[in-house]
């Protein structure tokens, strides 16, 4: 029996404890074809075998779910699983639901693909009926539990649950037994340049590299640094230092440009006040919103004129 992980709302709840406990039993029965079998009529009228507690369906009557989160399947990993299946069979049933004249996979597409490579004709299944949202949640839970999804697939799955079904990050976190911050950080990866996302999917860079690149706002610069990571085999720490140093170099120039822009505005205000007052006026800024205005005078008569000018404004 395959080892189960401790996901609170995971596959045990989905498949049912009685199914999970009978997986080894099913395999024993598969290994001894002389045991009693019962014939079951499926939706397409073909005969499938039900042995003990487990139902076995022909691979030809099962099709993948094209909306499931996982899109990448490593050939080497599939071949390893296929070799295992040749010796031990399928140790955990696929979760499927009826879909017209066939059965659609809810969880277990990797096992289905490996079973085909292994030359198997049928696989153990559990048949359930789910809504579109439930199907996607179950597929996501299974893949996250086994860490089968790449970081971008996982982030896009969370995004779909939010956009299509209106789930909040807290609700998604509860379903996949992760904390909300993990969900937030995962979805942030979708802010990366698409080329950088592809590099992450292809394992050219790691999740740590990708998170370090999130500090870079410019997509083209993100891609350039990602290329540097690959060509120079940079560690995550080295990328963090690189990004930080680049930020420091840009800050003085940005601050200088901002200061010059504000200074021009206040010089223009000073000139307008000089023209209105007929004497020198200085604006001394404490910050952008506070400061002091100084109006110079050079005689009592000029002071009197300035006072009268100010009073006329009322």
C-alpha cells in the first residue's frame, strides 16, 4: 500500500477511508487472477471487472481531464512509475467520474499515463460525481499533496479557483492544508515575465531564484538577470545581493530626478510671488507639504506697502 501523507482535507476524505484501506487488497486480487470476479456493465455497455471491493476499468474507457492543473509530465518519471507498475501493478486507484460515453479522470492522470506505458489494459478506479469546482479542487489537492505541480502550474490553479469560483485565499489555504501566506507567495510568481516563468517551469531556475527576481519591476531586466543566473550558475543568495545592489544604484538617480522636479516647481512659485509682491520672496521647505515663506523689505515705507498689499487680498 502506498504511503499516505497527512493532509487534513486530502485524498483520504476524497476517496473514502474504506477505499484507501482496500488498495492493497485490490492489488493482491489483481496478482491472483483465479479469484472470483464479477462482471459490471459500464456506461458504454462494455463489460468491466469488479474484484472484491475494487472496480477495474479498461484504460480505453478512461480519458484525462483537460482542465486539471497539471500540464507537465516528465517522461523519465513516468517510465520509472511504469516499470514499477509492471512488477507491482497500480497501487492506488484513479478517481474518475462518468462523462458521457467515457470516464473522466479527476485524480490520477500520471498513473493513467504510466499504466499505458506499462502495457496494462485496466486500472483500479473509484467512481464519484463532482461539480466542476469540486473536480478542480480535488485535482489540485492531489497534485499539491504529492508535490507534482511545478510552481507556475500551482499558482495558476490557485488563480483559477479565485477567478472562476470566487474563492478567497484563506478558503484555498484551508482546502490544500497550507497557510494563506504560502498561497499569496505562490500567486506572486505570476507577476514574473512569461519568459522567466518558462525558465522556472523547465527547472532552469529555482523557486528561490524566482522569488528573488520579484523585487525587479522591469520584465526585460528580470529576464536578463534570469539569463545571468543560468549562464553563471548563481545561487539564490547571490541573486538577492545582485538585485539589492542594482536597486541601490537606481535609487540616487530617481531621488535626484524627483528633487530637481520639486525644486523647479517651488522656484516658479517664488518667481510668481516676487512679481506680485515687488520684492524678494524665499520659500524654505521643511518637506513637500510644510515650509516657511520669507518676504524681504528694505525700509519702513516698503514694509507698509507690503502690509497694505496683503490686506487688499482679503
